[in-house]
């Protein structure tokens, strides 16, 4: 029995004894903490692990020798955090960093590339705009700063000294985006050899396992998906007519032997994954689902092996190509060991002898394990957030709601721990941002836990426009800000009332970004439904989206706004909370980041000023150094405390307040 299973059984026993009813909720400071371990990947030969870990508030790269678990820590510059990393050979890791600057709720990737040996030696900056001076102890004789953004494309299994990258030149790109160029990068000294330039701006490359760039794809300036094939003889790009277009098929990866490529594709009247045979130039479905798109390919024990498809239809699911395959049998055995949790192979050795396993759930941030195929031994490596106790958290129950026009919607209901059977609870409707392409899922969410562990039911709904349900579902949300997208949220709220879950007199609506817009728009469109509303880095004047923020600064961004918002400024004003405050009855809380470049603070400041002008009392939380979503742990903890205090005073109960 593993320690995690033991803890789960112990928690259930304590719960049966009534312990849960007396347990203090998790502290806001713990919910606000960044995960200790984010990703773990094993080297191709299985001798080392690499992990992104938080040390003294900074995300670093930890390099661990498996035999003795001794670790070396690679720290980026003080203002940076390691964002992602890749094993490019058994002894060399490539990684990229992010800077903590305005616009987003996490460090923004700089497009610089660094490399380090598995034992911590040979650290060098290989590409980037801050590359100056001599690199100590490296092969680089003359460092040259390069104004561009580099992305990792793929390792080359048979060439440990090189990797494939894509570079977008800033000076050539301007605001419209670049034509990315693929290079073969020498991971020892940063030397680049040009391979090919993409046939369209902002394209993504897909390579095979022989180091050859085979596909480029992406949306054009008008949102049309295009896919291009590069012949093996190195000829000109060819438009792949069987992909892209209205079918929205696009490449995911090549099979390990490069015989076929896998595509996300339409299939079976719904969504699927197809095999694409280069000889036949045709897409053949291998998996389909009538309701949801694939989350991605399901990997086996060996690096880059594909054994099936993962998807989320309410809860995370998987479908395998061959149930009798050894890798699949190993995965099934692990799933039986961790019932009710999501179990996936996330990294493997070249020969599949060892693999990193990630186990997580709705109430559990999860942990990483090392599986030894020969000995069948499973060793716990790192808990992502060891201070979070799953038995204290709220679970997420998948729900289905039928909108007023018959459209079926999925979502989640989180009930306070110990009150899973309670009725007529105070409820917060939590609306996700985006809105297009984003979705709520069955995962551990500290925002949800901050509310549910304080006695509030939390309702989330994937309204039309959300991702994961196909292009038509997403497009159904275009130009529906304040329209059908908002009605979907309203219909889900009324569903919770009809089910006896929510007390109709104690409902608040809250969200961030688009969700902040929906929170305030819901309060003015349905003034008798919500007792309070909380807008977090939200949009309150739709017309301003054409002139302020980073979206309208490019032709593609302007086209996006025209597609999803429309150009009728009078109509946008009618759907903007700022101009409809005569209908407002709910109590208001506004949360704004002073360095927000996506939704500039003028959005929140304008609503704040208008409320003051009308003499409408409201809560105001402004953090000058935060951006599009708070990142600093202390600021997030304060926000949770202020939000719950606001909820308690408007829809809470004495009991809920007492447990805070």
C-alpha cells in the first residue's frame, strides 16, 4: 500500500468518525502558495530527473541523480523563473525562463533558451536578447544578443548535440507577428543552422523523430485554420487540403517510428483523433467522442510512445488503442492503485524501462512517482503541494445543464466539505475567463477551494464559447457577450436553485477577465438573481477593447475583436455594465491590477469612479504591482480573505463566518 493510498483511507475513516465537521479549513496563505513542484521529466537513459521547483519564492531547475537522489539547483537571474525544460540528450537539458512583468498572472516567457548538463555543469545561455559578454566555461567564443523569441520544437533522438527550435524575429515581425523560422540548434554552443521558414505568421511546427520539420499550422489573421506539409525532399510548403479549413483538423505528433502522424480531427459526427498516412494523404479516425474534443495523446512508458487518447467528459478519461499492450496494462494497474484519481505517464526513458507518473484529482494537487518497469516498484518523488490535505478539500461534481435554447452545457459543482448533502446553501457562481477556448475542468483549483472550504457552494459552467467542445460550440459564443453566453450562466444558476442546491436569496457571481465582465453583466442583466457581484481584472466597457489593452495592437487582434464582439458601438454600450448601472441592485466588489496590459486598469477604475459618482458603496481592492490576475502569494491570500469577508457580509451565515 502506498503512503498516498494509506492517507486516503485514513482520511475516510476520520471522516466517518465525524472529524470533518470539526476540522479547521485550510489557511488562505496555503491556498495562495505556488506549487512546490510543477513538472518532472526523466532523462532518456533514466539516470537523472529534472524538475521545476519553487525555492525561496523563485522557480528553479532541480537536477537529481536517481541513484542517490542528490540534487543540484540551477537558478536563473533573480527576476526570472524557469518556465519549461526538455531533455535534449541523456546528459543535457534545454530550458526557458519567464520574467515577472506586467500583463499576466504568471511570469511571461522571454523566448530565451538556456542549457545545462545533468550534473549542473556547462550552464550557458544559447539564445536571447540578454545574451551579452563571454559565457564562462562554455564553447561560446563570442556572445551575441539576438532580438527574437525562440521556442523548443523537438529533440532529435539520434543527434544528442542538436535540437529543433523555432525563432520569431522581433524586428521583422512588428505587431502582426513573425514568420517563424525553424533552426537546428547546437545545444553545446548555441550555433544555429537554418532549416525552413514557415509559410504563415504565428505558425507552429511539428517535427518527426529524425529531426525533420514536417508540418506548419495555425490560424491566419482572419481566424481560418491552415495546415502545411513540407515534403521530405525539402521542397516548397504544400497546403494540406484534407486538414485545416472547416474540419479544423491539425497535427499533434508523429508516431514513434514516423510511419504515421496523429491529428485532432472531426470523427463519428463529433470529435476525434485520426492517423494520417503520408503515402495515402488521408485521415483515418482512431478515436471519436460525440461531446468533447481530445485533450491530447496518451503516452506510454517510453519517451514519445503513443498508446491512446486522453479527454475530459466531465471527469478525465482515456481511450487506448490496444488494451493488451504492456504499457496499457501498466497504466491500468496504476489506476487501480489510485482509484478516483487521474493517473498519467508524463515522461519516460528512451527504452521505457522507467517512467514518471503524475497522479492528481479535483481535491488533490497531485504528486509525481517513479515507476521502474523491471522491478514494478513505484516510488513517490514529490508532492506538488504537500501542505494541501485532500481530505480537507472540496470535490468537484460534474454536472450537465440544458440552456433555454436546448444547448447542452457541462460544468462543475463544488460543495463545502462535510456539507455534500446539504441543501439551500449560499452559492458563488464562478465564471471562467477567456472566454473563447478556455474551460473549467475537473482539477484542483485554489480559487474554488478558497470559497468552498468557507461554506459556499461553487458553481462553474462551460458556457457556449468555451473550449473543449468543438469549433461550432466556440463559434456559438461569438458576438454573444451579454447575450447567449450570459444566458447560459443564468440558466445554470437557475438550475442550481431548482435542484435545491442554492438558496435563491444568497447567490453571488464572480469571475476574472471575461469572467469579471460576466459577473457585472449578470448583476445588471438579472438584477434580482444575484445578491452580490465580484469583478476581478474584468472588462466593463466593451467599446474600450478596441482602443485599450494589447489585443487591438495588431491586425489579427483587431480582426479577432470584430469576429467575437462585432463593430456596433451602440450595441456594445448596451451590453457593457458601465452604462447599465440603473439596473444594478447587487453589492459590488472590484479587484484591479495596476500593471494589467491585457485588461488595463482603466476598465476597473472607470467603473469604480462611476459607482462613486452615483454614491454606490462598494469594495475596492487595487494592487499597483499586480497584472492580469494576482501572482504574489501575499496579495493572493489577502484577496481571498477580502473576498470571503465580502461574501460573508452579503450572503453568508453566522456559521460560515465562524469557520473562517
